[in-house]
C-alpha cells in the first residue's frame, strides 16, 4: 500500500533551514509554507511530518512579529488539522492575532474560552460573545466578568445559549442598565414571565415619573399603565415566537449548506411549498446577504434585484422565472403577475453579464446603503410616471 504523499527530504531540509534562520523574511516565509501545508489537508503529511510541522509552528507563534502571527491566525482560524493547543496559544495572543481564532475556531474548548474570558482583555471577551455558538457556561463567564458592552453583545447573539438563572439576573440588571432592555425582550428564549416582569417594572417607573414630574393622580394612572405594560409584553412575546421560527429556519439552512443540499432546485422546491421564511433564509445563506437586506431585494417592485441576484448565483433562466413568479405571490398575495413586468425582468436577466452581477451582489453584501439608493431610484421613477 502506497504511503500518503510525504514531503520530499529536500523540501523538509529547506523547511528546517528556514526554521534555523532568524531573519524576519525567513520566518515569514516559513509561517506561510506551514499554513499552506495545514490548509491543504492532513492527508499530504505523514504523522512524523505533522508532528514536526506542529513543533516548528508552536515555536514560531511565540517568536515571529505581530503582523505575521496575525496573518497566520487568519489563515488557520477554521482549520481543523492544526493542533488545538496552538490555536489556544493564538487565541490568547494580542487581539489582532486572537480575533479570527476567537470568533471562528471550533477547536477551542469551553474551558479554553472561559480561561481567556477571565485572563485577557474586554476585546477578547467581545470576540467570544460574537461566536456563532456560545454555550451556557461560557455565557455565564462573560456575564460574570464582562463589561456592559460585552453583555449586550452576548444578548444580541442569537447563537448564544443563556441559562434560566443568568437570564433572570440580566432581567433584574436591566433596571439599572438600559442597554440590556431591547436585546433582552427580542431574545426568543426569554420566558414570557420574565418579559412580563420587565414591562411591568418599566411601566411602574413611568408611572412614578408622571406622578413626580406632573402631579398626576397615581390611582388614575395605575390601570392605564398596567394595561399598556401587559399589552406590550403580549405583543413582544408574539415577535419572539416568530423569531424563534426564523432561527429554526436558519439552523436548517446551515445544515443543508454543510451537506451541499443548498441549491436552486431546493430553493424552488421550498418556495413552491409556500415555505416563504425558509426560502428567504436559504437565499440569504447562499448569497451572503443579510436577511433584512435580502427581503428588500427579493420583493422590490419590478424584480430587477432578484434577477441580478439569481444571475450572480448561477441560477438558470427557467428556474429564475419560476422563482420570480412565485416570489411575487409572496410579496403582496398576488395571483397574477403583470406580463410587462415579467418581460422586462427576463430581458434584464438575459442582458446582465455574470461578472457585473457578481460585482453588484458583492456590493449588496457589504453596503446596505446601496440598496437604499436603488429603492430611491425606483420611487423617483414611479413618481415621474405618475406625474
């Protein structure tokens, strides 16, 4: 049986020679080569070579310049072949080095993250609070040791698990820290009892302000304030339950993508089944456009953004046509699409160059203001036609 493709002796000697040199250029070159080896997959390295590369890499992360370590951390952040203790070393480094590792590395254990929370800076804590998934025990550590900004960031992270006891504590703290209130009531996992408690004490504070500042009769205010608070709690509970369904859709979409099932055929299938929320989540994940911005693009009058988006994603014309027609139904419960609108958007799809479509979609990913500009242009056109 043939051995996996080993590094040739001459190449290994070259790496060892680089490791012995002290110049910045040599160390930088060695870091890049080793990062490339790990990123190309473990199969090209024998066990002996992997151990050697790990040993060299471990020494390098302590010796090379900051900017070189930062480049190395960026390249290895999502690599599962790197020894976990090296990733932990990078995660404990200066924030310029640690940031991509703290936010994206799945090799870090909860115990590693908790140690960093207690021993490193608030910037390290913020990165941990933004991870795609944060366990309840790590959340507890962040709440215990973090600043108000760290806690607010954690509350805004839908992928963070927060225990019941910690949630109750944060609800109480939100009486003192106003910035906790909005992200708390928007969390899908906030129990309705705690949401009701928040609305009632906010209502009580408002009542006292009106009594003290304006001399109003407290008995006359009690019934009104309590009614408004309870109605607000009920409405926000409905919003949170809707968000919970949205989060479930996003989780399913991520699983589909990981299994390579996220494609045009699946997109059209869920749309035909009337699963609008799942369709939007899938298209958002596939395109890399934020969900709120994605909705505005898909349902914009005329359908031009949707045509550009489908062209950039490589969705063929028949599939795009079906998506366009079905999405118009999802937009305003329409059953019939204007033939002129359909002809216009199909013409745009045919004429749009793929590279141009890719450039526009890249702009949408990074600049929501560009979407606003498009919408203003469409509004101006409509007004001009009407006049």
